[in-house]
């Protein structure tokens, strides 16, 4: 059977992938019991779906890493491969096998004492695999501090970090826990990202606006109109953001949507 015909969970999480991360961690932490870790992880793969595999790998990491959170998280980050190429104009999540690293940080490090350290760990991890799910417990627990941090990260040189600022604050992020924050809390972040040169970022911005449109159509349309009138984004990309951000409203035949989508860009 070819890899393409396998279920997604069996494409993304394999023994070979588990052996890869076990070897990487062992390289930076000689006390890590790599073989024992691999055996424990893959033993339950047949019974687990995709998200459950992420949770199980996270649990196995916790059993095999040092008990001290900062020491353990530092080992995970030091074991990571090189970041995704920051010069690319688009990209994807990264390698799913690193998803448990961010989940480990969220489970163990979402405390006032470890907040700054944990955010730094998530920033490093997201350049290998998106930390959009793991950032959300921190947003709920420490909203003001984390939102301020994300606003600062909108100027990061790596597009995966910039995308995290939008994607992590989406009101309706697929597969993710719902935020307890107001649905429009991410608008100031989007204001700094809609003119981003990277499609991976602007796609997230448009998806975020589309989420907002399901709760407050007028706010979404006003925001898109304001961005268009600013002239800060290239016309072709601004048109993409408008069309993609207003797609639910266009399908619902909202009276303002056609004029906004078809209006000339300057």
C-alpha cells in the first residue's frame, strides 16, 4: 500500500517518525530512554485516531522527559530540526510529529511562573510546527499578557510566528478549543498583518475575518473596507483577502459583500 492511500493518521504518525524524534531528543539528553519511548508510543497507535495520537505522544514525553518542566522543554526545543525557511512566501503546518512538543508546553507550562519561558518555547516550536492550538490555553489564562506578546510577534521575521498571531486567536479555529475571549479580540493583531507579504499569513488573516463575519458581519466588512482604503497591501493580494475573508457573507448574499469584492483597488 502506498503512503498516499494510508489514513492521514498513518501518514503523519509512524514508527519511523517516532524513532526520528526519539533520536533527536536522545542527541541532546543522553538520559532519555529512546527505545523505551518508541515502544510505548507505537504500542497504542492502532487504537488511536490522529488527535489522540498527539495526546498520547505528549503523555509519553511527560513520562520520559526530566520532571523539571523548564529542563524538559528546553531539551525538546534544542532537539528540533532547523526552522522552516523564513524566506518562503507560503508554507504549511510543518511536520505533525512535532505537534506534541507544543502540547507538552501548554499542559506543563501554562502558569504565571513559567509564562514568559513557555511563550518563548512556543515561538521556537511554531517555526517547525504550528503552535496555534497550544497558544490558546495561554490566551484564556493570561489574555492581556499573551495578546500583548502576540502584537509584538506580528513584527517577527519568521512568517510562521506572524501567522501564529492570527491563527491562534481565531474565534473558530478548526480542531481547536474555543476561546473564552470576545470574538473580536484579534482585530488589532489583524490590523498589523493584513498587509503581510506572505500568503501563508494573509490566508490566516482572511480566515480569521471570515470567522468574525459569522458573528458580526458589519464588523468584518468594515474591517475589510478599512484595509482596502488604506492602500497598504498590494491590490492583487488585497483582493484575495477581501474575497476569502467575505466568502461566507458572499454565499449568504449579504447586500454589502458584492460591492466590496468588486470595488476597484487603489
